[in-house]
C-alpha cells in the first residue's frame, strides 16, 4: 500500500485543517500573545519550593541573618509573577466568554494574594 500523499490530497488536507482554525473555539492560539507562559509557571513553582523549603534548592544562601530578606524577595517575586500569569489566563477566559467589563488585573492580584497568603498554613501542614 502506497502511503505517499499526492499534492492535491495534501492541499485538500491543508484546506480541511484550515477550516478548523476558523472561529475562536478556545483551542486556537493564533494571533494570541497573552497566554500564561509555561516557563514562567515552572519558574514560579521553583520559587514556591524555595519559599516552602528555604535553602533546599540552593538558589539562595539562607542564613538566620538574611532569611527575612530572602523570604521578602521571594514573596514579592511570586506575587508579581503569579499575578501577571493569572491575569493572562483571566484575559484569555474573558476573551472566550466575550466579557469586556472584567478587571482581570485586579482579580489576578486578589487571587495571587490569596495563594501567597496561604503559605504559612501550607508550611504548618508540611
């Protein structure tokens, strides 16, 4: 059996695939630049790990005399980056639901603050 696809079959297949890109079904990310960035999410997880287990990753030298500085820096970094990534996700959701009146940045900051605010309880559970 010959598995080579001829030019006209390829063109038909490309046309069929192109039709699936029409509209905005939520799986098309064409011309969309404002989505959460995978690498930044992974980086955030590493920052959370450092905050939950100070000194564990070796990214920061943690001593009794600098722990407050390290924790403060981590909290600020996490709040800012998490808020930005959540806002990207919320804006995408608003685009899908055609909801132009949402204040995604304010909602994202509130969510990020709630997540970071849970760190003491998470550490106690750990």
